[in-house]
C-alpha cells in the first residue's frame, strides 16, 4: 500500500488530535457523574488525554538542513530540489548566510538585517578587544573597508564604501528587506527578472561582499512541490568556512532539525570536517535523520570515461562505479569511530556503529536532473527512471520525515498514549459493569475486600522490605562504579588534552606577524571536538551504570511476581474473583510493563542528554585567560620575537591545559553522579508505585461495590448499563479513528453520518490473513495448521530442494505481523511463538545479513526463542560470508554458538555461506514458513534497559508473513 506523504501525515495527526479533543469533551461532560463512580474514570481519562495533547503539540513544519563543505554543489542541489534556480551557483563560495526556503504562492525573498542596537554593541566590543570571538562579525566587516590591514591577512578583498552600506541598511530595531520576483512578462523577461532577483539576493549571501555581515536571516518563499509538503529547507554556509561567526550560524541552523542532507562531492575525500560533523550527529542522537548525499556524480564518471578512453580500455558502467564509491563511503563512515573506540569498551561503541550502519547514502547529479527536465539526452544517467537521483533523495527524505521527525515522535506518542489511557478506562468500566451485573451481597463483598486489603498490606510490607534491600545493593554497586567513573573521567580529560595539543601545534607554528595581530588562540570548535572525542568512553560508563539498574529490575520483577502470587492466593481463598473482578496479577503485570517502558525512555533520554551536552564544560574564565595571553604575545618586540612569542604561546596553552583537564574531569564526574542518583531515585520509587497501583485497584473494587448497590434501586440498573454502553462506544470509536488516522499507509476515508467521527477502521474480508500490530493486538488471530512435516522429496534431496519443497506447499497465510516504526513489545518469542514452531525438529534460517554485532545479538535471541518454543534438533543457518579476511572469525563465532546451544538445549547448528541469497526466510520442517521483510534485523539501535529486555526495543517498519501448508485438495 502506498505510504502517506509528509503533508498527509501532518493533516492526519491534526485530525487525530481533534478527535481526541472531542472525546475529552465527552468525558468532561460525564465526569460529574458520582452515583456509580463512572465520573471518576472519565475524569482520570480526560486528564490523561489532555496532558497528552498538551505535551505533544504538532510542530509547525518539517525542518531540513542542507550541510556540506564548499564546492560540494550545495546551491545547485538546492535549486534542483526546489525546482527553481534561487541559490547562486557561481564558482566562488557563495553561501555566506543561512537561507531558509518555505512554501509560498510566489517567489519573494525576505532579508532580515541586524538592528542598530546590536550592531553598536558589537562595534564597542570590537573596539575594546578586536580578537574577541563575539565581535568577529565586525572584524570580517572591516576587511571590506581597505583600512584594516590586520584583518586582511586571509587575502585581498574588494574594497567597498562600508559606511554608505551601513547607513543604508542598519536601522534602529532592525528591518526586513523584501525582494519580489515579477512574473508573467514572457520567457525572455522572466529570464532577465530571475537573473536580477538572484543578483540582488547575492549581495547578501556572498562571502565576497560585506552585506552578508549585516544579515540575521534570509527567507525565500517559493511555490515548490517539496516545500508544499510542509518542509522548510535551510541552506547553510560551508562546514569548512574560515569565518567563525558563519560557522556559528550553521550550528544554530541545524539545532532541532528533522533531517539533514549532508552533501559531499563525488570522488572527494572523507575529511575532518565530515568526520567532526558526523560524530556530532552521532553524539546528539540525530544521525538517524541523516542522508549522506554524494553530488556531481556525472563529473567524476565523465573523468573515468576519459581516462579509460586515454588508456584504450572499456569504461565500467556508471552503476559499477557508484557501487564501488558507495562501498568506499560506507567504509569511511563506519570507520569514523575507530580512532575513538580504543579501549572504551564495546557495548556503547557497537550501538553507535549500529546507528552509522543505517545512514542513508544517495548519489546525485544536479546537471543530469536539470537536463532531464529540459527533455535533453542524458549521457550517463544514474538511473534510467531518475537520471539525476533527486527523486530518490526526495523519497528517502519523505520516509525519514515520516518516521524520525519531531512530528513522527508526536504521532507515536499520541497514538500509544491514547490507546493506553482508553484501554485502562475501558477495562475499569467493563469490570464495574460485570460487578453490577453479578453482585449478590454488598456486605459480604465489602467484608471480603477489607480482608484482602489487610492481607495485601501485610504482603506489601514484606515486598517493600525485600525490594529495599535490592535497592541498597544497587546503591553499593553504583558506589563501586563511581570509583571506575573517576578513572573514566580522568581518561576523558587526557583525551581532551590530546585535542588541545593539535591547536597548540598550529598556533606555535604561526608567523610572528599573525600572532601579533591576535589571529591565534581561537581554538575554534574546541568543546565540540573534545566532546566528540570522549563521548564513546562516557557512554560506555553510563551503559555500565544502567546495567546495574537492570540487575535491580530483574530482582524487582521476581519480587513483584511473588507479591502477585500472594495476592492471587488471597483472592482464591476469599473467593473474591467471581463477584469483584479483582485481578491483581494482571494489574501488576500491566504496571510493570508500563513502568519498564517509562524507565527505558527516562534512562535513554538522560543518557542521551548527558552525551549530547558534553561540550558544556568551559566557562568564561578561559576567555579571560585567552585575552591576557594575546596581550602578552602582542607586547613582544625586538630581537628574538618569534622565540619569545612561542614561549608565551606555550605558557598560554599550559594554563589552558590545566583549566581544560579540570573542567572536563569535573564535568564528566558530575554527570556520572547525577545519572547514578537518577537510577537510585527510580529504584526507590518503584516499590511504592507498584503498591499504589494495587491500592488504586482495590479502591476501584470498592467503588464497584458501591456502584452495584446504587444500581439495585428500581430502574437504576438499566440507566447504568446504558451509560456504560455510551461511554464504551465513544471511547472505542475514538480509539479506532485515531489508530486509523495514524496508520503509516494511505487509506481511503469512509463517509460517515453527521457526527464528529469521520473515519472507521477497515475490516478484512473472508479468508484475509490476520494482521497484528501493537495498535490492534486484540485482533490477533492465528489459524491452526498441521504439525506434521510437509513432504520434502527423496532422502537424497539436498537442502535447497527440501526448503524449496516446504516453501512451495506453504501457500496458506495464517498470520501477519505488522511492525511499525517505533513499536515496542515485539521480542522474538512473540514473533516465533510455540503455536507456529511446535513440532519442528529442523529449522532453516535464511538471512544474508548476520555479520554485524547487533545482527549476531539478534541471531542468538532468535535461537533462544526457537529453543524455548520447540527445542528443535537442528538449526541450519544460511547467510553470506563477510569477507575473506573475516572468514576465520566467522567460523569461530558460529562454532562457539553451536557449542553454547548444544549444551543449553541439545540443538545442533549448521552453517552454510551462500553469496547469492537475497530473500529472508525461516523455514520449519513442520511445514511453516516465515517470510521476513527485514530478516532478523528488526530493531533500532539498542540502549538502556532494552539491551536486556527485547520487549522494550523499538522496531523498524516491516511485515512478517507466516504461511502453512494449503489444503490437500487445493
């Protein structure tokens, strides 16, 4: 089914929010009902839904940043992406200001210029200290006056009358210059108007003109198809820009973006600028929103064709060249962590590698795309249907916006939160209906409930004590970890020192004139580079702290199970269940599931925040040290100037080194301590929260008894039943509508009567396979199938023949798992359940991609699930070999796996390498076949408690179909 466009998703999320809002209104109208205590349930649900809507507002737009070094073809790419030539494409670096493109009915540029008040403050700052980084915009501005020889060290620039420009464009409070593109005067006039429009804008965007120093922001409205999807495109200065204030503009522009288009020139090297930027995205957890765009593919391929012709050789097809470059770039991306990993450990590094392996790579040619649009012949198309590759970039971008954007996050939260709140309310209402319908004696029921409450509180005291002891163990373990954390912090400070050393070497080698003018000691991007250097080591220690908390959770889960068992025994002994519908076991199970999800989100968020903000470790004292050092250096004159200056530079860096070491060490240690405190607080709170859950359930049971008593009055029972039915209908209809609106596939809206309900869920026809997802688990149905092996041919039949025979006969779809992006509660034990695997003695797993660490983790967990569900005798693994160099390591891994599972479950593993396999299956000799959309690679990168609990992992979007042998007569 066709996927929804970003615009459609936005509209549907707004509709879903509106639908939830309508339900809140209905619940508010009923929350005043007190006779049967249904109003309490309505109020609780309405409050929860209102908070949900408040906390997850729909962002106004999708923000997409275009990043890259100079000469990467950013402007040409942006123009072709927009369908209009709006950005300058001169050979000189043009983009010196952040330019934002948004949808509009006509093409209009709005250039917001700096306010007089701000400009005067910068001038005063520059006059006080010309080397102050905050005043660097003024230093750049003065280059164009021809009078500031110190500021012209970077090379000659054209001289302008900057005084006149300043008087023309700087005003009190700032102002916006509006430039509109006239249209409709004929092709030639339109061409001239377009050229003039670009010329006027170029004044304020080009680094070769002083006007760009006055720009706060540039916004261009244009009727572009991609922008009409709600996308805002942000074109930024080059990553390797030499002007510091423009680098800061770029950094601010990419904050909070929904996707990043990272451009690099085809055939170009993967340099430090690319590595630093990629590490920053990785550290901040936004690399999943990255598309690595390789530009100007046509040029590099044309060079290859010429070289082949000159050497009298046949040129390789462009597809082969692209595949080779893809492998090179992939290797360079995945090697980004190599120098950082060191001895930092494996857990966090593997997680970051898993994120890097998912980075999208697209190949483009703006020239091809433009020529194709003109109907011209393309000599070397990237793809016959998409010669310039831009359409594929758009499709990939739309998919990321649909699954990883701020809006997608709000969408998942609204859907999952609405479902959870309404299911809790519906469960409480249904229990009350059953109690009202079946209550025989109020006094007896109240006496039993009081007895149960007393027994439960006694059990709760024991539960609280044993969980308190477990919490104390956690605290001791975290204290032990603190000593390790101090060592980690010390190592992090040493690594920060190595980053600083590179700046010192550069400044010590500068010319004495450059140093005297103050152009040294900037340490541009020092904090980010230090953070990028140390974050794997920091993340590794945070992961180890979370591991201790996970051990506590395992203990807590066991004690909670004991409490649940005691409660269930009391309910049986008191014979409460029939009348009161008191199900403490289910209540505690639901509590634990929800609590663990909350803990996972909290811990993952806290860890991500710490890693993301590692650059916040240097205060203003460093700036004062820098300024003092510059003054000392500029004061060195006479014989031996270079040597004396170098000595002062070395002294300066010794001072900064001490500040940096202490700052990094202190910052990291504080973060470790805060994280440990968060873990302890959560551990201490869980027992009381679980007790509160049961107390609330008991309170509801008490309300059920009172409601039953009220309903015994003449005529009241029918009124109660009617109100229950109305509330259930309203909640269920809203839930259906929200789930239908927020499905990821296109769907046809059904006509509805004059009511707020606009949509209803589609239903499958007779013979349709079951569809299961976290959105509709209650609809999960599986049809029985024969547990006897399907005929597999002669005894001499090879493995391929046996598997092929089973697959041929497995024609009846008996189940379908629909895993959506970001879903949880999909461990392999649920997918490969005993009802499917039962009776299987031999299994074939066919998956070409089992080489990465996370894929092998998934393989082990699949084998655990298979052993638990069926205990097969043989599991045959068919995959691709990694490489010749990795063959020995591959065999060693599988040999160890074979020994482990033979000892654990009596399972024998066989391994076959087949380079030709593409499709992914699990085939069982009981005749069942799983068609795996993504193989075993179902989960997003794992962090926090999800490392130990697969049910907490977020899934990638895919479908898994389950087939069994068809009818014999068929």
